[in-house]
C-alpha cells in the first residue's frame, strides 16, 4: 500500500541519535533516496519510523531497510 513518511529516528549502539526528516509520499513499489548516515564505524541499534498508511485500497504498507557497510 501507499505510505506517507514523516521522519526516521536512527539510534546507534553508543547512544547517539539521528533524527531525519523525510516528509515524502511513497506509492506502492517505490523506494526512497539513500540516507547517508554521517560518521564512521556506526552500529545501528534501532530505527523508528513515523508514518501512516491511510489509503483507499486499505492495504498496509511494508517497510524494508537495507544497509551497506
């Protein structure tokens, strides 16, 4: 389903956090831009997404996260 993303909060193993404003409407099957996280040797502990999936088809969206080292 479609997804309206507001922001992404990335928490690292050392306790630091990045609050990333996305504010984008994603259509089914679309992808986001690459989010380049600053710093080196970062270990991601948690990712929190703020979004809603209200749409006429009543399909829920699936969010998939890929990472490169």
